[in-house]
C-alpha cells in the first residue's frame, strides 16, 4: 500500500486523491476540499459539534492524502491531526497546511493510529489521556482491501474519541467481484448489516448511514457517552 501510494503521489498526487481531473491548480484543488467541508461537515454540525465551538475542538483525519480536506479543516477547527500511509502524500499535505500551525500531519503505518499517540501526544505534552472530539475519513477505506485493517482503524478511532464523539467515514458499498489481496485501489465492500456489526464490535453505535449499495457508503459511528 505504501509503495503504491508513494508512486501515485510522485506521478500525480492530486489526480489520485480526486480523480475527476488530471491537472489541478492550487485554487481548484483546495476548493474541492472546501466543497467536501460544506457538503459533509457544515451541513452536519449538529452531529459533529454537538453544540461545541469548532475552534475549541480537536479533530482527526484518517488518510489525508495531499491535504485538500485537512487544509479546510485547519481553517475551521481549533486543532487538526491527520495521518497518511504515504510519505510522499504526507509531504504534500504538510505543504498544504504550512500556514496553519495548529495542524499536524504524520505518516502512519497503514494499519493503526500509533503515530498519533507517539508523535502528537508527545508534542502536546499531555500524555496518553488526550482525546479527539471528531474523527473523519473520506475516499480512503474504499481503497483498503483488508476488512481487518479497516476495522482496526475503526477500533483505534474509538480509542481516541471522547465519549459522545462521532467518527464519520466512508467505505465502499458497491457490490464487487472478488478482491485481489494485493490490490491497493479497490477496497473491501460493506453491506449495511456488516457496517452495523463492525460498529458493535468496535464499541460504536451506528446511528445513521447513507449510500448503502453505492461506492460512497457513509457511516455515522457515535461513541457512547458512558464509555
């Protein structure tokens, strides 16, 4: 996965993040992140913020790519931490948020969020007790063929979220033929029932979903208040 995404980043990072066009200007690419912000965050603030001031919230993005959504987050939330498996993508994401000192990008190992605990917590000097208020991932899990790895990310997000916090993310929902274990473009497919079962195993409550049976299958996983 890392080798493939490093190669894609070197070849045409922005195209492989958003395949709608091959050539993106800075303005176009970052505006696409603002569109995601408007469609998936600003339209859903009751679930995401739960009455909190966004500038007082700490958020986590899993699979930041070249930083298009991370940059939009950095202009809205108080603190942003983002991870990506690709060193090349992470370099570009750091460039995207260079004017936002409260945003940090880390390369992770592609299966968990240990990079957040190891680097971000230590940097903030607050130990292992820090929790995030909101976690988000889009167009990432749809490229991971391993259900086990996807579920481990979900379990890790639960570990980092505050009680009552939301992990909003997208998986592949379109029925597909057998997936090559070596594939790093087409991810594992989830049905609504499978998504509910994964939520339960990982300690979440799946309150909402949208797009079952489609490529963009969105899930709203809430961490119970009494966790």
